[in-house]
């Protein structure tokens, strides 16, 4: 910045350095200074978008700056990749996938775009999916609100589960029917107390409905807590009186279907939510398509980590499929379990970057032995269930299949517990991570040499070329009004040129000189009465006959 005080390149580099130091507000200030010096520079706009996305409540500004970078340089992969990242963190997977594909069309060797495109197929969400980065709210406030809602739900469900169990034991086990019901109703007085204490911690009540709409499992948790209160009241009111009836050696209550249903709901809603979540997470997204993208980035650490989790997702799908086939009352249907090995073979062979087919399971399975054990057990379970379906009455095959499924669940639990204990990535979707992109905005800006600057300032043969409604247009410009120290050219043009610049800001200025001619390609921005053209590429050639060229 000291060597070139009017250049924006130094401010871009300073912004990136400050961002890596964790000084986000200063990084934004440096990037804004770069944009002020060169408003038509796609690299400056991209740097500002990258700095703004790290600042809370400024996602919309980052999205707008990334969009400008795409307009200014649609042939560069960096702006498309950053637009995909901004859409991905918001959960807009379709927009993110389109942006990543655009980046890969311009540069197929973009590992970040390739890995993140795979995450869009998995329908990846951030850990804080309750917060929309486009909201003008601090994520810490919405995070506190989410913790308060989650804490309220867990405390209500735990309190009522313990209370209903105690009430049932006292009423049916110790013949304290009336006393147990009175105590059960008295416990409900704690519900508004807990609710009031947690509600006081929420400062963003207008955003709570939107948070529940974005976060499926937070919404399920809150809904189940409300339903638990209703089930608890039904359970206490419908608790039957104990009538001693000798049935073998058991004491059976006379009635109480409502009580039994309410007791089951209050006691087992947490395991039911866990099972439902595992089922939904296993069948969400398209993991085989995601593997195809991860396989095109061989040796990448992030791709290997995401491949491991994706293979666990495929294993979970196979587990649920075999479980459903084994539980159906029609034995012949169990023969469909033979499709599981074919599915594994399909997932294990995908095109390499050189278009040749090759297995991708081997390197991951060597690092994750529990995953390898799960795949082997799933093959055993599929074979046993299919054999039991082919030979009706073969109970040992059914038992072996169920045992293999149980061992797969145990392998998953051990793998998750080991990862939690070591602080390492686990087998769940929470371990999926996007990949960072190499900085695409580090290159120096294109300035003007003294010869081109002099020619642009004093020449009377200046032509402005732009994309008109019917195709390329070129108009003569009497002169360039000024050239800033950073190389920005200011040109006076007609209304048609202004309208064309609004559609496509990419223009070219041709400057003639007795010794040479120069083509300055850049981005034009309308500013009051002039067009401010920021150079992006400068081509200088001598007139025909010299057969020499200088390109900068």
C-alpha cells in the first residue's frame, strides 16, 4: 500500500491477511477501500464479499457483492464458487449446486467447488441451521433462543416422565390412588415456572416461528413437549384404580387404555424422536451422487472425510432396507435383500478424474475399520434374510440376519462413541464439512502504462465498444475526460451506452496513438455524468508493418 497508495491490490491483500488473523471488521474496511479505489474490479468485489460473509447480519451485502463479481467477470470461477458457498450456508442447495457447476465449467480442477457440490446432493446443513444468515440479527441471539427452547423441551419432558412414573407406581403399586392423582396435578405447577424462566432468555421472539420452520428437529422437540403436557394430563386423569385380579401370579389393573397410551408416549418420546431422526437422516439426499463428486478429488483430506460419512449414510440406508424386509410378514419379499450387494458395488465404483473407473471404498475402509465391519455384516445380514425368504421356516437364517443387523448398530454406536471420546469426526452428518477455496482474488490489478495513460488522455481517436441490444456496438468518444492514478478511465457516452452498461458492464476502450494502438478491456460503472471504467486487461500493439506486440 505504501508503494502504490492509489492501487487497490494492496488493500485486497491486507483484507485477506486481516481476515486470517481473525480481525473481521478491519478486513471489511480494507476491502471497502479497495472497492472505493476500483469499483469495477471483480477481485475487489470478491474480496469484499468474502470478508462480509464472516460478519454477522451482513450476508445480504456479501451476496450482492458476490453477484457483482459474477457480473463483472462471468468467465472467472472464483465468483461463482463464492456465490455457491453463500447459498450453501443458507441451505439453498439448488442455487448452490448451480453456482458450483458454473465454477467447474470454467475450471474443472476446482476441488472446493467439487466437494461442496457433493454436499448439495447430501442436502447438507450447517450445525446452526435454525439461523438464516440473511436475517439482520446476531447469530448469538438466535443461538440463545434455540438453547432456551431446547432446554425447555428437555426439562418439561424429563419432569413429566419422572412424575407420571412416580404417580403410576404410587397409585397402582401402593394403593394410593387419590393421593397420587392430586400429587400428579400438583406437578403441573412447575410447567409454567420452567416456561417463564426459559422464555425470559429469548430476546428474538419475532424470529422464533421462522427458526422453527428452518430447524426441523427443534420444531419436533417443541411440538413433542407440548404434546407431552397433554399426554401427562390424560395419563393422570385416566389412571385406573387397582382391582386385585388373580391372573396366574400377576396383579392387573382393571382398565386404563388411555393411561397406558399416555404413559408410553411420555416415557418413550425421546427414543422415538431419536429413531425418527436416524431414519430421516439416512434417507435424506442422494449419497451416491455425492460419492461421484468426492471421488473426483482423490487424496483430498476434506473429500476423504466426507466420503467416510457418506458411506455410513449408505450403510444406514442398507440397514433400514434389510430391517424392513426382515420385518415384513411376507417371507418371499425378503429375497429383495439380494439387491444390497449390488448397491454396494455401484457405490464403490465411480469415474476418476481421468474418466477411468476405479474403486473408492478401499482407501476409506482402510482408515475406518468399523465401517468395513459394518459393510461385511450388512452383506451377511442381506444373505441370511434372502436365504430365509427363499426357504420358509428356516428360523436360524432369520436369527442370524437379525443378529447381524444388531451388530451393525453396535458398530455404529462404537464408532460414534470412539469419535466423541477422541474429539475426531464421527459417522453422522454433523461431521460433514465444506471445503475452502484457494483465494481467487490475489492477482495484481491491471494498470495503465505511462504511454497508454498519455494516449488515453490526449488522443482524439477513442472508441468505446459495448454489448448493445442487437449485438456489439462501437461509438466514437471525443476524449477521455480523465485517468485516475489507479488507471481508472472516465468517459462521457450517450444514453444507449448507459443502458447497455446496466445490462452488461463489460466494455472495451480503443485508444489510438501515432506509435501504437491500445485496447483496454474493463468494467464500466455509471457514476453521475460519466462512465468509470476499471481496466481488467490491457492489450498494446504497434501498427501493422512493425510485426511486434507487447501484451500486459
